[in-house]
C-alpha cells in the first residue's frame, strides 16, 4: 500500500524524531553525565560517595549501550525506529517521497564514488533507491567484522547488551571484549 506523500513524511518524522534522534540524545546525555562524574572522581571519592557515583556511571554506560544498539537494530519481528528501518521505509516508499533538492543527493552519490553520468540520468525514484543502497553499504554490520571498524564496535556493544545487561550470562570474562565509551561515541557520530 502506497502512502500519500504527507503520510509517508509523517511516518518518517516519527522514526527520525521519536526514534533515532531521541536515542542519540539519550546516549549523548548518558556519556556527558558519566564523563562529568569522572572529572570529579577525586572529590567524589574523598567525600565517600565513590560507590554511589560509580554505580551511577554503570547505569549511564548501560543506557548509552542500549541507545546505540537500538539505533542500529535491524527490523525483525516488530517495526523498530532504527537506521535500518528508516532505510527500509525510504526504499518501500521511494516513489512517494518528494525530494526538495535532488541536486544535493546527486552530489552526495558522486562524492561517494558513483559514476556522475549514471547519477545524472537517474529519475527521482532511482535516485532515492541509490541513496538507500549507498547508506546500507556503509552501515555497521556485525557479519562484516574487522578490528577497528564500526561493525566491530557495534558487535561489542550488542554482545554487552545481550550477554551482560539484558541476560547477565555466566560467561568467561576472557572470552568477552567489553565495549568502550569510544566504541559507542564512534557509532553515535556515524548515526548523526
């Protein structure tokens, strides 16, 4: 069923604002608060509040992990407000979207390495499909793991969510590489 342009845009706004943007805000907020607490660690410990604020930092780290993983969660059984879902929405309604500045999309594709002649010949629907395909190809993917890339960072965060935060599995700590604040920050920068 094809939506009207207005309905499709409202649906997209919901995915972007109530979904991705909200999770980016939560993750950034958790990181900022955790970082700020760390800046005052000596004073906090001297006042005997180290355990309290240490626990708070764990909660903030867990919130950041959850938010980042949600942003990249593939759609499976239920619709999610994630980047893969937005790309799916854009592709499924490619013929519906109004593109106010197709020149910017064309330049973006050409700047990413696409052939300028073929990009210039694309109609608006083909252009939208090409943009979605391009972003799908750059998305972190836990099936394409290479040390140091965003896929590796996403895999570390997803494992932390699944094995530590959500299920507290009895795993050997040597077999598990915990994620870093930097892993989450790198993924957030990609999402932005």
